């Protein structure tokens, strides 16, 4: 997979937002189901082990679908997705963080998330 331009990454993110929202919901379900399955855990209206396994399988499917676009999932809690790109000849990651509605940030590959800057 190649590098994304800012426009391409924004277009891809717009397509991925429903999948990313589902990932966030499934993550919460998995935490609740795992707590219910722990020794002494309270039962959950979401179900038990079969529902947890189904949620885990669906999360894997969604994560694979995201990664097949060339995007990279860098974190799950909070959900963090990077799109490899280049700005002014410098390798960057166009960066989306859970809760954001569009792609507005990037960081140099060598600086990581702490070096995050707003896109012009």
C-alpha cells in the first residue's frame, strides 16, 4: 500500500468512521462481558462467553478491514488510527483519534503522537 495524501486520507476516514464507531462500541461490550465472566463478576445483559467470543471475532474483522485500506490502528483505548503519508517530502502519519469527526492532525514518523500538529 502506498502513501495517502491528506485528501485521500480524509476520504478514507469518512468511509471508515462507521466501522470505527462500531469498534468503540464493541470495545465497551468486550470490557463488560469480560468483567461479567471474571470470578465474582456481576452478570451482564449482553450475555456470556459466546457473546464475548462473537464480539472479539467481530472486532478482529473490523480491525482487518481498517488495516486493509492501508491505515494503521495504533491504539484501541482510545482508538487511534494513522494514515501513512508525506508532507513537504517528510514522512508523516496523518492522525485520527477517537472522538474527532475528521482528520485534522499529523505527526512526523520519528516523533510519534507527542509530536502531533494540526494540518494546515
